[in-house]
C-alpha cells in the first residue's frame, strides 16, 4: 500500500499544477492606439476571451547585437 500511495499523490499533484497553469493565448498585433485603449488584431479565434478579461501583454524584444571575431 505504501508503494502505491507515493506515486498516486505525485500524479494528483502534477494534474493539479498542470490544470492551474492553463491559460488562453493568442498572437496579436496592435492596430490602433487611443490614449489608454488598444485595438488588437489576433491570428486565431478570440472566442476564448471575454469582455472585461485581464490579459498580459508581452512586447517584442529587441535582439542583442551579435559580436564576432
């Protein structure tokens, strides 16, 4: 019984963590900017987002210069 309890608890913990980390994602670009409002155009269907949802926006990063010999 002890041999089965450890792996069972581990599997349950992994399932709990994986479900909690799920979030909607989509690649979008800014179409229009007006003071505090952004108008975004997205690649995929936006049905997973609803009015009033909070979103996290990551801007494009500039790549560092590559130094050569």
